[in-house]
């Protein structure tokens, strides 16, 4: 059985979401990021630096999975693996689509996510006194070019890979 380690307020949400989309039965083991815990809570909560979790992922990051003995970490690698394993419309139909899926997954992580996180932190996530509207504005501006690429790709068929 698939076991997913992590919490919703992390990149583990990607893997939990995909597992639900694919209809995969899974066991969810909440693992909290250590930096989110008080010293007292860290004593009683399974977290990313807990010896028990470090046996699963020695890097001490979430998410991680154990799929019947295959242990993987890094959300993009996990999700590409699960999509390929379980097939259906979320899986690549051929080698070309596999390459495109990898490309777009990395594109999202490299071109979009860093700027999106800055917008999130500096508009909502950080304490008000730690928010910087100039950083949020610069991040929004930096997103214009990659989103133009995405818009152009979507204009062709409404999809980014495989017409589905």
C-alpha cells in the first residue's frame, strides 16, 4: 500500500491531491516541518528531523512515499512516478509526452513556484510587519513572461500535454 508522509501545508499536498485524483488508496502519515513547531511540540510530534522519519527520508524533507517498499522523495518525482504507474489520462501515453510532462513539471517548479511563493508570503503568509509590497510586485512582474508562454501553449489546444 502507498504511504504518503507529510502535511497538507507543504508540497505533500501535491502528492495527496494526485493520489486522490487517481483514486489510489493510501495511508497518510502526518509529518510536520520542524521549523513550524515549538520546542515542546517537537518532543511529541513526528517531524522532519525525527529519527523515525529520517529512516524514511534521510534528507529530512517532505513529502516522501513508501510504495510497497519503494521509497521516494521530492514531490515532482513522486507525482511523475505515480502518474506513470497508475496510468490513465494523467500519465504519459508515449515517450514524447513523458518528456513534455517532465519539462512542464520542472517549468512550474523553476519558472513559476519561486515567484508565486514570494507573492503568497508578501501578501498573505508573512506577518504584516514582514511583508514587503515591492517584493510581491516584483514577483508578479516576473511571472508575466512564464505565464505568457503558458497562455500561448494553452491557446493551441487548451492543454499542455497530449490534448487532454
